[in-house]
C-alpha cells in the first residue's frame, strides 16, 4: 500500500483574500464612495514596482526561486494523508519483523515519499541508528530553514509596501503642489495621492504577511510528517511491534480536523 499525496486548490486562501478586499471595497461603498476612487494604475505601479524591487535587492536568487514555488503552493495545497502514511510504515514494519529488515530492499525504492525512501534505504544498508537519525533530522532542519527563508521574502515585502505607499503619496502631493491656485484640483489631487498609501497597507496586510504565515504553517505540517516518518523507520529498525508503531505514530497527528480523524482510524486498525 503506497501513501499518495494529491493537490487541491486552497479555498481558504482565495476566500480570505476575496473577503478582505470585499470588506474594504464594501466599506467604501457604504460610506458613499465609489470603487473608481481607489483605482489608480499609477499608484499600483509605484507600490508593486517599488516593493518587488526592494525584495529583489534584499533576497538571493536561489531563495527567490523557492519563494515563487512556495507562493504557488499557498494557492494549490499538497495534501498528504498521515493515516495512509502510517499504514504504509506499519506494512513495512510487519514485513521487516517477519523476514528481517533486508527484506525491505525491494520495496524501499518504491516508497512514494522521497524522505521515507531515503530513510528506508539507509536502514536497509545497515546505517547506525544514531547516525540515521542524525542524517534525517539534518534534512528536516534544512527544509525548515529553506521554508523560513521563503516566508521572510513575503514578510520583507509586507514591511516594504506600506513605506513605498507613503512614497507614492508624497509623489502625488508634489504634483498637487503645482496646482495650489485651483482649490478643487488640490482636493481631488490629495485624495488621489493617498490611494498609494491604501495600496501599500492593503498589500502588506491582505497578501504579503498572510502568505508568509501560510508558508510557515505549511512548513510546520511538513516537518510533522517528516518526524512521523522518521520515528516510524526508527521503530522498524528497532524491531518494535507493528501495533506499537501504529499507536506511537498516531500520537504525532493532531486530534482535530480531517488529518486527526484519518490517523485515529489508522490507530484503530
């Protein structure tokens, strides 16, 4: 039995952005305003161009590429069922207990998860238990650091965009100063100038910072799956009873939500 992962659109992310933007626009309309009042291609170009430029200056290229991939995964979620993974590990454990860990040599390369595949191959090769744990924990740590660096891209953008928005507002006010003789133009110009500030703050709090938080959350979930996998392989090497391994691994999964239900069912088998 192979644990399978699938991809699905993260409705919560899309709904959250839509609700946030809708709330702001709705508030404007309720106050008697018009959507056209906050539509400004110039302000958008200043805020996004300035923010992206600042991010490019402050972030290494390799991390930027990882950030683009992470942004895609914020919208399209890769779903892994911990219950299926536990079943797969228990299946390997049962086979290893009956026929020895070397019997896993044929199935190790067929494991669906790369992390599990690597850990099993190390176990089959007779790697010392402590060394195996150290190597796989190092891989988990490296992945966590990479995710943290990717999240910092968007945290940085969330810090830059409000400031860039203020710059856009100041630029707009400079243009307003040229028409001080016409009070009507001054009032209209000031209102338009502050649109850049709205864009800067909105992008920071409705997109950049929430995206950083989602990347961190996904990284935490992935690390938990990695730890679950590692403890399962360690249990196989130690020759633990498959039922004991199942019970131990089920404890890694939260008791609420769909993942928790899946793991609870796995623990009962």
